[in-house]
C-alpha cells in the first residue's frame, strides 16, 4: 500500500451540530493507513476540537468572524494548502464550501475539492445577510469543485432547484453506531429516576423528546404548540428538551414554554454527552423541524428502538421506515402553517402513545432493524472512504495528463 491520501477538512466551526458530529465520527473511523486527515475551522474554538485532537488529527483555525468570509482567512488557508499539498479538500457547510474552494484554487496545490451540503430547505429570512450572500456565491460557483456531496437526497434535490450545477453530485448519508445507540433498560430506569428527582417526572409518564439545539429551523415552537394540544387529551404526557439552548434559563425556550403553558410538563436538559442514554429513556421522539437534510436524531432514536413522530423534513420518511409516523409532504416547507404542523405532530404522538407497550416495542424493533441495515456506521464510513479515493485518483490522473 502506498502513502495515505491527504485530506484536509474545512468546516465552519466545531461546536456540537450534525455536520460537526458526523465529521468527528468519520475521522475516528477512517483507516489511518489509507487517509491522513487534518481539520481547519473558519471560527475559533468548539467543543469537538479537543475530541478530534485527541484522535491525533491536527486542528487549526483561520480565526475568521461570522458573516461574509474574510479574504485574510482565505489567504491563510491557501498558504496552508500550498504547504500541505493534500489530494482532497473536503468542505462542510456553505461558508467553508466557499472559502475552501477559493483557497484551494489560489494555492495551486492541485487538490480535488468536494463540497458538503448538510441541509435541505432553509428559510433564509431567519438567517443573516452573510449566509444569503454566501449561498448565492456557492450557487454561482457550484460547477467549480470536482464534486458536491449531500447527506440526503432531499438536500441534493433542493440545491439543484436553487441553481446548483455540479460536475458530480454524490449522496453520502450519515451512519449510526448501533453499539452505542441501542435499547438500554438500565439507562432508561436510571435517568427517569434522576428526572423524577429533578423535574417531578413520574416513573410511568409518557415521555416525548425533542433532541436538537435551539435553532430557527429545528421547530421548537411547533413542538411546544403540539405539546399544548396533546396535554388536552394526555395530561400525563411529559416533554423533554435536549440540546444547546434548552437548559433552564435559556430565554428563547423560556418564552415558548411559558406562552404554551407547559409549566411542570417539561424536562430541560441542555447539552448532554450521554445522548444515546437520553434517547433510550424516551417513549417517542418528535421531529418538528421545518427543514433538515439528514435528521440524525431520527436515526439515533430508531437505533434505540424508540418510535418517531416526524414532519416530512429532509430524508425523514426514508429514514423512519416502519419505525414511526411521518406527516404528508404538504406539511413541510414554507407553505404549511405552524398550527397545521403542530396538529399533525400532536395526533401522531397520541397515536403512538395509544399503542400497547408490546405494539410500541415491535414498532421500535422494526425501526432499529431498518436503520441498522440501511444506515449502518461502517457502511457509511466506507462510502466516504471510496469517495475520497475516487477523488484522489481522478485528480492524480488529471495532473498526470497535463504534465
């Protein structure tokens, strides 16, 4: 075997998020004898930077601010690429796509550039002008990189509709670790005791979870409205929030919970490291997202044999399979009202809670079997490995032909 393929990953930051978490899992499992990776972030810091460094993967920051990419950061990255001369530059999220492409071309390093699309529909009115300008630039330059990857078919289709015209478009879905995300009766009992002490959760209370950071597209307002509706017929139901911005005292979620009168019906965890155990303690996972590419929470809940009630965001329908209920497509995207989305979610959760424990367990088991067969972690990593190898081989052939 020859020298490992050098891959530089360029990502906006390394705070907890779907793209950041998947990159971390990918780096942990890519064979070091085949790939030599390093990570460059546009922004400073991030909780996952230390995790990645602990694997022996170098992490560097360009020290850029938020908003429109800083030309000085582009030059810094170009110098790094000129020095490292990777065969592949894999970028993650719009800002990193733009910066990584420009820097790779300026550097003359000869790397193949592969963009990473991680969402489907986004309501850009909820984001700043920097994101809108960056996306517009990416649309115009989308034929420049050697490849564009999407983590969902929905995301690929959405970006084609926006005007992306890639030379090569590849759908590379995330994978789930079925050894980590699994049914866990001990963790379920332990955490429910803890939440009974801290939040007054009854041991047998139906527990519906939303596992997502607070973000304009994650649907916390929809979930809170659905909880208000469900409590009219299931006053015993309780609603768990887990993720950055869900901790007690977080103002945005405080306001939503107060507005819907949820009061003592909530459990608020904030960011947690034991997400697999939290998932296993739920009775139902809700996906109220207005848009997603590949909703990892659905994959992880199903791997824990927890049924899901989902809006039809991203590839949720294909992911959910026999493991839950998914709203009609008309209830997702910009046309549907918050009331309609919340109404479906409340009805779907109520239907799942009306199942007998044996029926719900059977649905969960079917969901787990489905995601492990289709979205197993090792298969997902190998698809990414093959993608990097094909890019490196194709770029080498291109360079050899021109010399």
